[in-house]
């Protein structure tokens, strides 16, 4: 009936019950008038009945509305992801009880989904934390809310030190092409994407070291060249060496035997040369373990006892393969003393979840430092151009990095900086 149309349930209940109460009072009044009651008694009776009807109407309204009020409280709890607040219905059976039961079942289902989501999110964050690529998360207010452990390799400190920092404070600049980080020595490519977590929009920034990618590409190219060259050289040297040895055993001329012996010797030398360079294309089988830094440095001191080698050690352990890492330092120290260094100092300390080793010498340094890690390039008369490339290959397969720079004048010499991950 259009007469009972209302904008709210409360108004509808009051209008319907009020109409029925009015009709009831009108009927009672008519009966009392027919029964010939005096006006005083009729008025008093109608007043008492009106008060009782009003109390019943308000009680009835409160009974109905309270069920919906409890449901609203339940829904408000769901909106803030509180699924442990359950609203009990005023009625144990019927449509209202069913409505509350459905709400409770919905809360339980959403609680299950939230638990699964939280587990997946935790697993995802744990996975991100294990990656060596720096990843940063900014909330919708452009404040740093999370980063993985690799953050320290980029900014030198744990990310918690920069919690709620703005991109500008971290040196990030937003351009038309996305985010850039121009303040670092190395070149970084910044990839970005957005996701929604807990109802808020977040921005994920992933940092890729372009220098490392370029080095990996260069190494892959050199490995391919070396494999092809090695295959062709071996195929050619083997029959030449065999033929020279055969002819030398049959020849009666001393001069011919000497010439054939030289050919055989040079073939073996080239075979050895190719075998050594093939190590650049091999993946090392590392047996990383805890190495006592003090004992490791003392062993190096014993190998270079005739040279002036000093140490400054502020770390206890080094996590690496003992055989390969020792060969790296032997190569680097040998290079330093061959560069006419009179003093070499090794500094070891820990910084940003890394063990840092610096080898500082006072030799003549490098004339062409851009080609240090290019295979086959050497400035030594008897060099083969493999030492530094082999060293970098070992360090990078340990998950570390190596950098070589000439020291500023007038001291000259060079500094080799090696960073190795701290592990346990």
C-alpha cells in the first residue's frame, strides 16, 4: 500500500503500527461511546491504552531494528578485516536467524581466504628477500614500506634505516621514462610495477645492475669464441704434433730432428695454452665453507714471505671455496709485486652484509685500466691475458664483485676491492 511507503525500516514500522493503533483506539472509543461511558472514563481509558500501545510499538521496533544493528556491527568488523566479531541474532529461527548465520559463514570463509593470502604474501616476501636483486616497495604516499636484503648492496645500510623515506631522499629521480638512480657509480636499470595490498596501492621498483648484465654478455661472447677457437686449434695441433714426433723418430739428420722437436714442443705449448683458456667457459664446482680470515692471511704471508705484505683485519670469517679464493689472491698479489710494488696492504672488514677485502699496493698501476678484464689482453711480455679474467670469474661465481682502480697521484699503485656475501 502506498500509504505505508517510507524511506527507512524504522519509519515504515512506526507508520504501519501507528495506523493500526489509531484504528484500534478509534474502535475502542466507539464501543465505549455506545456503552454510554462518561467522557472522563473514556478519556482516561484511551490515554492508558495509548500509552500501552506506544510502549508495545517501541518495543517491537527495537526488537526488529536491533537485529539489523548487530548485523551492521558485524559488517563494520568485516570491513576492517576483523573476522572474529560475530553478531548473534535476536531470533533463533526464521529469516533473521538465517541472515546472521550467512554473515557468520561469510566471515569464516573470508578469514580462511585471508589466512591463505597472508601465507602466500609471507612466502613471496621471503622469496624476494633471498634474491640478490634490490627490490623496493613504496606505499601510496610514496614512502618506503619494504625492501629486501639486497637493498644494503645498493645503499650501504639495511633498508630499515630508510623506512618511510621518500624516493628523493634515496636519490631516485622520476622521469618520463620511469625512475632513475644517477647518483651511483654503477649503472642501474629501474623496472616498476604496481600492486594492491591491504586495500592500498603500492609501487614495486626492481633494480638491475646493467654493468653486471654487460659483463655477463661479454663473458658469454668470449666463452663462445674460446670454445670455437679451442676446438679448431686442438683439431689442427693433434695431427701436426703426432706427425712431427713420427718424422723426428725416423729422421737421421740432427738438424731435422731439432726442428721437428721445436715443432712438437710448440704444439704442446699451444695445447696447454688452449686448455688454460678453456677454464673461462667452465662453471666452477664450488665448495664454499667458513674460512678463518686470520689463518688465511697468515698462509698468504708465508707464500710471499720475501715481500713486504701487511694486514688490517676486522673480520673473523670468510665464506668461500678455500682453493679457488686462495688462487685469486695469489694471482692478485703476484700482479702487484710484478708491477714493482714495494708495499702491499690487505684490509678485511664487514659492511652491508658483505665481507670486503681491499688489496692496496704502491706499484706503477695499470696504463689501460679499461681492458683489464678482456681475455687475451695483457701488458706483460710473457703474459697470456687470463689472470684477472679468471679472478673475476671466480669472484662472481661466489656471488661477489671485484673492482680495480688506480690510486690517485702521487701515491700511484692500485686498489683491488672484492666484496663477498656473508653466509652461515
